[in-house]
C-alpha cells in the first residue's frame, strides 16, 4: 500500500512535468496545426539558457524563468516567421521535414557549443525532499504541479475570454474564414507559435533543477508530449493536462508493477486503444472537427 | 619551349632520384591509427590516440622498431561506414604495416573485417565488445579487457571486496542488476547474470530500463521493496545522474553501488550528482590515474610525459590503455622475424608479461583468438570528488569505504 501511494504521487508529479512541457505543444500542434518536431529542442535551448543564467549570473532558476520565457517567445516568433510561414501554403509534409531539419540542426549546434556532456543547475533549495507522512516529494515537483495547473487554467481563460484568444481559435478553426473576418492570420500564427515556445521557456526553468541539460534532452520528452496533446483532444488545455496525468500515472505504475523497460509499451498500448475507441482523443470535440 | 620541357624533365628526374635516395636512408615503417577524430566520439577517440602517439614517440626516440622509425598515418573513423573506407585506404593506398585503433566497438568490428581480408595485422587497444575477438580472425589482437572481464570483475568484487569490507558473508548480500536496455547494458548485464550464477551470488532483481527514462523512481522503489544491499548498474551519464539523485530523494541507501564504467567514470556525472552524494560509489573501468604505482609501474612517468606534450592532465584512462597496448605490440613487432602478418602473429602469441608489469597494471598473454588474457579492470571508488583505485589491494591507493553518500 505504501509503495502504491508513493507511486501514485510520483505519477502525478511526472504528469505535471509532462503537462507543463505539452501545454506549449497544444498551442502549436493542437491549435494552429503546425507539426513541430523541434519542440523538444526548444526545451533544450531553454534548459541551456537557464543553466547559463544560473551559473554565469548567479540567478535562481525560478528567477531565470522570466528572461528565458522572453527569449523562447522570440525564438518561437523567428521560427514561425522565417521557417514555417514561407511553407504555410506548401504541403504539410514539407513543414514536417522543415521542423525535423531544424531539430537536427539545433541538436548538432548544441553538440558543437556545449559538447555531449551534461550540465546541471545546482539548486539545493529546489531538490529538498518534503515528507508527506511517509511519502517523499520534492519542492521542485510541487512547484511544477502548481505551475502546470496555473498555466493550464490561465491559458484556457485567455483562449476563451480575450479578443486575441478568440482570434487564435478562429484561425485554428478556419484560416480563410478568419482572414475574411479581418483577423491578421499571419500575425496570429506568429504570436501563437511565440506563446507556445514561451510556455516551453517556463517549462525549462522548472525542469532544469530536476533534470540535467544535454543536447538530446528534447528527444526524451517530445514523443510523450505529442502523445499527451493527441490524447487530450488536440486543442483543449484541460485535455492536455489530464492526458499528461494519465501518461504520468501509467508510466509510474507500469514501470513498477510490470517492468521499467516495458512502460512505453504499456502507455502506447493504452494510447492506441483510446484512439481506436475515441479517435478524437479524450477531450476531443467530436468527429469532423479534426 | 623545347628547352623548358627538357629542363622540366630533368628537374622531375632529379626530384624522383632525391626522393628515392632519402627513402633509402630513412626507411620508415608506416603504422595506421584508426580512431574517431571528428564527430560525437571525437573527444575520447582523440584521448585514445594520444596514448598511441606518446608510445610511438617514445619508441622512435629509442631508435624505432628494427632500426626503422615509425610513422603514424591517421584514419578518421566517424562511423562504421567510414571506418571501413579508412581501413581500405590505410591498407591499400598508404600500405601501412599494421593498424592500431579504435576506441569504439562498432568501429572496430567494421574496420577489422577489411584488415583481416587484406592480411594486415590489427591491434585493438580500447574497444571492449567481446565478439570482436570471437570471429576467428588470425590478424587481430586485443590488449584491453572486454565486457565479460568488466562483468566478472563486478560480480567477483562482491565476494572479494564488498563483503569483507562490510564484515558479512557474501551469500547474505542481496544483489540487484540494473542496466540501460541498449546493446551496451544488455551485453554487460548478460555476462553479469551468468557470472553470478557460477559464483552463487544471490541476485534478487534484474531490471532493464531505457537510458532515455526521465524517471527512475519506480526502479528505485522496486530495489527498496526488495531490500537490495548491492546494486550493479551498467549505465550512460544521464541515467546515472537520475539514479543517484532519485535514490537519495527516496531514501534508498544500499550498502554498495557499483557501475561498469560508462557514466560512472565521468567527472561531470559526479559534479551533477554532487561529490557528497556520489561518495562511496564503486566503479569498474580501465585503469585510472589514482592507482598505486606498485601495481602499475610507469604510470607516474606516463602522466608526466602526457602533461609535457599536451599541457593538461590526461582526460581519461583511455590514453593510458592505448599507450600500454601500443608498447606491448611494438615490442612484439620488434621481436618478429619480419613484418609479415604470420611472423607478427607468431611473435604476439609469444608475448609473456606477468600481471602488474605495465603502466596500467595489466599483463600480456594472448590466446589463439588474439585476446589478452592477463587483463582485468580495477575497482575504483568516488571519494572526496576523486575516482581512486580501491581494489585489488596491491593497486589500491586507499581503503574501500562502505555505504553511499557522506550524509
């Protein structure tokens, strides 16, 4: 029983890490439908930026979040403006290959600049174990859970209640109709991509203290992030959140009760089953909206 | 015009003649050096090459081999394809007498196919995959220990080092084998399991996991529930860091943790984990520099030579392993009748150095397959942020500690 509860806590914490990384992808992939394979590399850039700010300027990782969010917003804007936008009318596959190419280029750039070694932010106050009865959880993980909930609630409200949010949703639903209604579609794309990347900026500041930065760190998370977004029904922030929680819990429980090397098999099996019985994801808007 | 042509001919003939005559005076023996000099493996590939370079310079200063100075011809093997291409170039265009290499096992497996067919002896100084010398090749020799030696060393040290240090019976220790699930981890863990059965070691858990895991907490909870005393881990860098951090966070305190080189040997791993948390972690690997001179005569001189040439401390034990291997094979070449492949094989099989005769503490005696049988990796331990040799007793610079973490 003790172990089970510890595993559940661990799963929720893992889920909140997946959630915070996937929220940005929900905007980029779920809402504006750009299949961004370089999403993981945005996380990698963010983690190196946090590392540099912490070690060179002595900032606390959570303080470093602010400049990194701005930096990643700008990176996102540049990627959308100069790589995706020229390809917006091209075949979808071309966009996919452009982002795969970008991903490979960024990984190798990081290898050139930082080498293959891992870099770790030293943050003793974040890696402190909090005892909940006999169960262990890290301060950093609790912060991540709080931040994930706040981000999801905040983004949901933003998408529903602001003019910009409505414009983003309108663009997502029908680009041409939105254009006819006077929405500046290209700008909306740029802003949405920038916001998605900025969310990754926040994620990288929260993940850095728990996980060391390497050039390939993005590949550890990107596949899971895609699964989470699809599971959540593509465009729902709450969907992504619950999708991440399911993956986190399945990951944690199956690694213990089945085998650590089979956990991916288990959660992909569940993923496939859900897609068979509910093709639009757990929180999808029904058939035909995809 | 005619005059110009004639002058050119004359110059050409003269030049050829000069070249021939200098060739006759300074007959050089060309040796191939096949390592990854660029790409992702370049750092340790270059570190390995430095060992060969130092051994070659030392040899040349002492008059070369059979009175001929050695000339290194480099081949850059970034991946198995290029390893094959460069091995072809070295053997057919540059016509090297022998080839040294390779650091990485996949590169060695590919390149040795070429040299074996070409009938050129290949001296492997650093790749640890066992199948390299299990293919019945006649012109392939390896000076370094293999994955099986690593696994045996780890399992044996439970009974020979860890149990005595804890003052308990080895049979009472519950052992877990955990490993990343790519070829490296699978291979070493496979040999460990076999060795553990032979030695009657009580293995209670064998847990493979992906090196790309972002969470090893479930693995640690399994070890904790099984009350594991000794953990044998075969891992890369990321998963090593994750294991140590999460073990501490979950309050998992085994009596001993031992790695199979890989992530355990790297200073960056210790820095990411923190010296205090890595304190007491054991590791099996090629000989490192904090080793007792009594067991590794010449290790201090090697470090001095290295620093004089490159201006820094050696970056890993790879240079030492390559240096020692190269010296063994240079001696074998020197005592061979001639540089033909059969003569070199005959001479290599006659090499007979007792354990503890070289700067890495290894001996040399080659079996029919070309594998050095007098090598075994030492057991090291992270103490105060340094990786120091603790076992066997003769090679140890300090006493082995028990437990994990200094707090």
